[in-house]
């Protein structure tokens, strides 16, 4: 079969067949009566083998080795192809993500495109200073896609940069809440913590609803941040979690301060006092927890807290009794 016929039937161009010939990959082994070189059946089969291996991403050099060396072991070469293909997919995925984020920023002209690209590059910089500048610039100079900000927030390890990123994300609105919700369910504890910190800084009803859901999280850190943020927003649902933090000694000072702030509402003061007293029985809390609970009652106004402190001033635990007596003295002076 002549080269033109082979090209038509195989789909491999005559130019590529000549290239294979020049490289020594496939050389026509026959001759016609007129002296033209002719491809045999075995030659054509070798062409199909070459095209099959090319479809796997193999180089022509490696294909020649594979077909001509009887001792050639394909496993190492295939492993290398797998590795390079994964690297290429990762690079293409990164490019696709970057292009999607640029499109989401809705640039008006090429200057906007270049500005967004520069900010995205700086957000991924190894320099904390550059990442912080990018975070601050994203809220003041250019629109950075919210998904890029969320990704940066959830991966940032530098506390100063993280603060700037949370600020920028809060200023961008609520578009990142869905991704932050996914972060709250991450298997990585640090990612969960960063997610709840970011949600806590978004002043919106949707963020508040997400924080309410976080009160049921199995992660004690997530529950704690959510309770403190909700308490600061005046949400009464946070009271049980805040009382639990006082008992457990986890950010107990912040939790007590937040309870004090909530108790400024007349409808919550007695409820909070009752919740604290309910955890004070000697059998339900260790001595250190009972002292923390007593101290937490100090800034809870209302008769329920005063009655509880009066009773605690006669407690069998001397430290609890002294603490309650001291607090009562201050309350009486007021």
C-alpha cells in the first residue's frame, strides 16, 4: 500500500508518515513493480501501535524504545505518564479556577483583568506582607472574587494576614457563606476554626443563622466561637453553650463576660442566673468549675442571682462561700 493510501485509510497524514520514516519508527518494507516504496501489513499494524501509544501521551522516542526493545518494561514509563498527567490536570484545574474567578469579578476592561490577576497572585504569595496588602486592597481598590477570599481565609496561618482577610471577606457581603459552611464541616480542625472565625465577623442574618447551626457542632472550638459571636449579637440561644464554657473552663472569662452582656436584657437575667445555678450542685461540677460559676454570677443582675449568691455564701466549699460573700458585698455597695 502506497503512502497516500495509508494516509487515507489510517487517518495519519502523509507528512506524519514521512516523519515516522525519517525517525526510523516506520519504514516501508516493500517495493512496487515501478520501484515505489510500499507499506506492508506489518508496517500498517506498527503505525496503529504508534498512534495508540501516542494517545497515552508517550513521546515518539519512548514509543520507539517500547516497540523495538523486547526487554522494555512499561511499568516505570506508565507511572511517569500518570504522574505527568496528574500534574497537567492540576495545572489546568488551577488555570480554570483562576479564569473563573476573573470572570466572577466582571472586569470592565483589560486593566481590571490585570489588577485582579495581580491581587490573586499576591493572595497566593509566600510573603505575609504581600498577602496582607492584597487582602486590604481587595476591599478598597479592586473586586477580588469572594471564593478566592474564602480559600485564602481557610488556608491562612499568619494571624495578622488572617485578620485582614476576614475583614475583607466581611466587607464583600454574604457571597462566601456557602463556602464557609463547607469549611465548618471540614475534617481539618484548623480549617473549621478559621471558618467559624470568618463567619463570626460577617454582620448579617444569614451569618447569624449559620452560627446558630454551629452551636450543634461536635467541635468544641467551633461551638465556643459560635456561642461567643451569637452572645455578642444578643442571641439567647447561646446561653447554654456559654454556661457550658464556664463549667469546662474553655474561654470561661470571655464566656462569663458575654453572659453578663446578655443579662443586660431584663428578660434574660433570671434565665442566665438559673442556668448558672443549675450547674452548681456539688455532684454535677468539680470545685474549680463551681468557683467559676460563682464568679460568673457576679455580673448577672436581678433577684435570682442575688438569692443564689446568698445561698452560696454558706456553701460547704470555703472558696465558693468566700467568693459569694465578696460578690454580695460589692452588690450591696452598689
